C-alpha cells in the first residue's frame, strides 16, 4: 500500500488563515485607498461648493443690502410724501378757513347793503351786484382751490414718482 500524504488539519487551517488574512488585507488596502480617494474627491467637491456658495452668498448679501437700501428709500419717499401732503392739507384748510371767514364778512356786508336799500330798485340793484360779486368770488376761489390741490398733489407725489422711476431703472438694467 502506498501511503497518501495528507495534510494535517493544522496546516490546512494555517493556510486558510493566511489566505484569508491576505484577502482581508487586500480588501482593507483597496477599501482604504478607495475611501481615501473618495474622501479627497468629496473634500475637493465640498471645497468647490463652499467657495461657490461663499461667492453666491456675498453676491446675495450684496443683493440683500441693495433690497434693504431700496426699500428704505421707498419708505423715506412715502414719509416725505406724507409730510408734504400733511402740509398741503394744512394749506388747504387755512385757505378754506380764509374763504369761509371772507364769506361771513361778505354776507354781513351784503346784509347791511340790502338793509340800506331805500327802494325796491336799489334793493334789486344791490342784490344783482352781490350775485355778480358772489359768482366771481366763487369762480376765483374754485380756481384757487384747484391750483392749490394740483400743487399739493404734484409735490406730494414727486418723491413717490422718483422711487417709481428708480424701480423702473433697476428693472431695465436687470433686464438688459
């Protein structure tokens, strides 16, 4: 009988352990290299993204500052417009008060003139004159109030018109 050489179980286990260890080392080395390469790529991409975000952030922040400044100027324009309108309303009130006082004075004078008429003809002539004077005063006062109203409106809208013009200019530049 021939003797068959058989490996002892200890040697087989040692060889299997060695092969397994070699395989594990190869896998770990490959995994480490891949992870290292992936990490480097991820770090480079992250760095690029952070730099891009920083650039966009500074541009957005500048844009935000522009928006804040533009809106502040809008609020200032509305406040200025409101202030002009308030002064205009005061002017209109003073003018109306002056007209009312004048109408009272004119009414008193008209009453005295009518009471002083000595005849029906004098009464009719005085009344006719008062009517003409009253009509002329009404036209004159109406024109004065129209001019005052137009002036106040124009002055009060000037700051707002300036902001609308600025907004349209910004839109035009953005569109270009």
